[in-house]
C-alpha cells in the first residue's frame, strides 16, 4: 500500500511526525521543568490526576473498574516513579518523532501513553494523537525516511534494501 510502504509517501508522514513530535516535546518539557512532576514535589501532579480518575470510576463515569484498580494499586503507590516516566517519556517520544529516529517505536510509546490517558478518562487531544501515532506505527518503514531512520533502520537490516534471492540459492537452501 502506497501510504505505508512507499518512500514517496514520506512527506505526508514527515508532517504528521513533526506535529506529533512538537506536541509531545512541548508537553514533556513543561513537565520536566515542573516541580510537581520532576522536582522536589515529584509525584504530586500524578497523584492529583489519578485521584481524579478514581473519582470518575467511583461515579461510574469514563474509567473502567480494571483500570481504576491498576491506578489505585500500581500507579498511586509509585506516583513519583510514574511522574518521571511520563515527563521524560514525553520528551523522548517527541525527540524520536521530530528527529525521525526509531519512529515506529516512538509512535508506539506515544500511542501507549495516549491510551493510558484515555483509560483514565481524559479526552482532550488524546484521540487525535492516538490515531495519528497508530498510523505512524503502521508506516514505520517509511515514516522516518526524511529523518534519521533513513540511515538507522538499514543498519538493523530493514527495510529499504532487500536482498534478492536467485532460484539457485533457494534451491541450495532446500
């Protein structure tokens, strides 16, 4: 399919990558420079957000029981750790997307964070960002063509220079 496999579609993904990368990077920088996220009060912002999500769950709104249980038993007791993970994760996702480095992986972790925010009952721009990030994951082969992936991915043996096999080499392998 043209959009997900052709390097000629890379300019489309460049626009989407830069938009998403900017959104993630600016959100992450705000958190990294905030005392409530990574300063001496790290974890306060996460605790407030989680308590709001748990209140929604108790009212039967927007947050399912299994996710509320996860928030209460895993996230809240480790709010400081999650605070750092979210803040620096957003910065890393933003940088990966802007630089076009491991684009599919960066987009995957961005979509994972968007899904987490959606499960916690926050809509905002998360549905749009989730959809665009999911498309970038599908387009991983070409989404970073105008970026560092153009050189990084072939080092891993993917995806633009495929070796052609001849009939004789296939026969000898049998």
